[in-house]
């Protein structure tokens, strides 16, 4: 049944977060994943071949996994279906598979995107195997956890793992420029504050745009923030930390790199994130 409000286009006028408004509308607009979407990228080659095959997208939050899956469905003329491992059970999966089989009988393919696929247990993961093997669905699963540890070997043998990288400073800057264009005004930040904002985002494009939205809301007419006032306005974004899991080792690795490096600003940022005070005489844990 058609939603009368949707038909009238009223939803277009509803408020939406900046990150949603700036969601890329084509693969060329996706920032920070040139190794996948550049001229010689892995996904570019798959699209050119005309066949995707099932894929596992592995990477941190805010790197474009869901967006790329949606755009791939459009590029390959597949019917896009999205489900989350957090909310979906075996019953819902069975319904999705039945609908995909019905589409297949009339010549339509289905791209099934499963967010947080690592949250499915082993038996639930096994339910994908028959529909992957016979082509009923092209599966794209997204995960922030190492697939080798969290996904069945049988599932991995039928899917190609593609790694999404955290966004670098250049990619974050590209998002900031798009946000300024969308808002029709420059960010009220000096150069140092702008660099601090990119660091606060921690490689997460969605987080960067959320911070931008907070800054635009907070700024009074003519006001300009420096790095110190920026941190007071938006506070500090909590780093990804999952004790005993991958985020733990990523954060420790970041600490090692910054302590060895010569950039005081970067070193201070990471130390503050994990509760360490950097001083001339050494590191002091709080």
C-alpha cells in the first residue's frame, strides 16, 4: 500500500541530520576509499565486469559501508534489501529469502545488505549459504570486527572480504567542504581548530559531519572558534574502545605511533583519549 504522505513528498521537508543529507548519491562522491572505488579499485573492477558476487565489508564505523552497498545495488540494477543482525531473526530472514526467490522467478536480482553481520550466531550465518550458492541473493555483510574471527569459514569461503579504511585528513576535509557548500556558509573555525576537528572525528565521516552540525548550531553571528573554544563547545568525541577486542589494540597502536612521532598535537590528543597525561618527564596514567 502506498503511503499517502510519502506520495505527496512531505518527507522531503522533514528535518534530517547533516550526515544523512550529504550521503553520497553516486560512488564517485564516496570519500576516503580510493583503493576500492578509484579507477583501479577492487569494486570498480567488479562493477565493470558486470558481476559482484557476495562481499564482506570490514571497517570502522562511518567509513561508508552502508552507503557503498546501496550504490552498488543501483549500479548493478539489483533490488536493494537491508536488514540488521541486531533486529532480524531467522523468521525475518526466511521471509527475505522467499521474496528474493519470487523476484528471481521474474528475472530480478536481490542485493541483501546485512549490517553488523558478525552479530548473527553460527547457525544463523549458515542460513545464508544456500541462497548465496544458488544466486538467490548477492550478499553484502558489513562488520566492524575481524571477519576471520567472527564469521563462519563456510560463509567466508563464499564471499570476498573488502577492507574499508578510516578516513584520512584529506577525506575529512573533503566532507567539511561539502558541509560548507550544503549550509551555504564557511565553518567558523580558524586553521588550528579545523585541524583539531579532523582529529576529533577519528577517521569517522559520520562523526565529522555530526561535529560540524554541532558547530553550526553553537556559533553566534560573526563568532570564530579557536582550538580551545572548539573543544569546549563540542567536548571530546570518545574514541572507539572495546576492551579485549580490536578497538583496544588499535588504540594502543595509535599511542605507540604518536609517542614515537614528532607531532605534539597528535600525541597530546591520543594521550588524552586513553587517560594519559603527557609531560616532559614521561607518561603519567590518570
